[in-house]
C-alpha cells in the first residue's frame, strides 16, 4: 500500500487519531500536509503543518487554492465534549454540527477540483456514535451519522473520478483518553467491553485510512469500514440468566 509521491491532506492532524493518520501516510511514502488550529505538540516527521480553522470557509478555499496538488483528503477534524442535550443552548449544539458535518463538506468541496484531476479519494473519519444512541454526545452522533450519509452521496456524485469512503471508528486510546474513560483502571474496564480486548490505537486508524486511499482499495467507494475491534458486546447477554453455567 505504498503512496509514494502522493499528496495527502489530513485535517485536525496534529494530535490523537489525526496524528496517527498523518504518521501512517508519511510511513507509506506520501507527502503529508496537516492542518489544524494549533501546531503539533509532538513533532510529526515528514509532514508539513499549516494553521487552519476548517469552519472558516474562506480560509479553507484559500488553503486549497494555494496547494499545487491533492491526491487524498482525510476529513478527521472533529470532536465534542460530553454534554447532555438539556445542559446546553441550541447554539452550542450547532457548533458541534458545524465542526463535525458542515466543515468536512466545506473542505471536500474546496478540494474537489484537485481530487478530480488526480482521480483521488476522500476518507471521512466517522464514529460508531453515528450508528447508535449517543447520550452526552447527541449532536456529535447526529453529525457523524450525517457524515456517513454525505460520504455515500459524494461517492455517487463524484464517481468515477473521486472515491469517497468512511472509517467508522470506535473507542481509541489517545493522550486524552482519561477525559473520556478515566484512569488506567477505567481504561482497562472499558477495554474489556471490546471483543478484541483493547481500545484502538491511532496507528490502527491510520493503517485503515492508508488502505482506503491506496490502489488496494481501487474498487471500494461509498463504503463504511468499521474500525472498532468487533463493536460492543450486547448488554442483554450479561443481563440474561439463560444459558449460563451455575
């Protein structure tokens, strides 16, 4: 899955999952441009950083206009704090939708002509939150559900020149995992709920993104690839008293 010479743009690529994606593409031989509001806290070898707020449509268009070429776009920028719906005003939830759904659309449209010329691809970074109830992150889950649908529509409208796919990502261990899962004991407990027995690493997500952008996935478009370690064990299996040894 070598990508020698291809230009890859990763939004939000300076930490966590985004940094793992950027590293994976760099290791595959690509020329990687990462953009985010803040520079990387840890140096990312073989990558170029450009400051950019993906919610600023004019700045996004200028950014892509100045690039000579784009072969792959990874829409990774996103996220949301844990907040119950009734605890925030509508405007705060709209900001979550803007970052996680509208910004990827803005970025994709700005990159489209580059991608069309290169017969390139788009990789959306989705979430399992888009396919199940997400209490405490309802606006985020709704945005990710919309993002997956947007990707499928893009895949049809932009074919055959541009492929568009989604990585549906589960729980990932990053430098900020404690904010979501607690201390090491909490992370270990959460890991036990995953069939493969651990949280994903940013490198796991990066490898999957490289695959979708590579020639190995040349006939894959409009697809959703789940990177979630087997998903979540259904709660009823633990609650049921049937078929259990005594």
